[in-house]
C-alpha cells in the first residue's frame, strides 16, 4: 500500500567527519585567552592615559603578565597596538569599569578551567581595577 522510503531523510542529522570538534577544555582555553586579550587592550589604554611614570610602569608590567598568560593559553602572543598618548583622561573611569568587567569574566572562565595561574592574575586585576581612585597597578 505504501512505498518504502528509499532515500535518507533530510531531517536526519549526519555527522560530518571533516568538521573539527573541540573539547570543553579547548573551548575554555580559547574563551579565556580572548578575555585576557581584551583586558590587555584596556590595560594598554589605561597605561597610555596614566598620570605618573610609576603608574605607567606598573601597568606595563601588568600588561606583560596578561600577555604572557594569554600566550600560554592561545599558543602565541596577542597582537598589541600602541595607544596614542595624550588621550582624553575623562575616559579613565569607563576604562576602569571595562577592565573590571573583563577581569571578572576572565576570573569566571579561569575558575571553570581550574587554572590557578589565571585565577590569581584575574583576581589581581579585578582588585586593581575595583580599587576606585587608588593606584590601579599596585593592588
């Protein structure tokens, strides 16, 4: 009465062997490296707007630590653009808030990965950028 189905259904899910699949750990590595790279960019911008030489040096050291951690996770050092000095210092509060958000995101991902080094770095930067008007680099 009914004719049997001779072709595969268009609704069936076919697993394509040529599509690469990543593990959860690899996905978390990529996500954490991205969060740290974004934090690095904001840290470089804050460094360019810093008022005193000591603060600029401390932010440069923090940026180097962030870049090293991102390189460990991503396999290569992130590209860095040198921000222009003499920008609008009125942007500093917004940059601090952005850095705090990125450090919090990095902390959440690092905690999921159980990566002690990344957790310590993210906590340090979260505390530094949450310090309000205190020196950002020394917290």
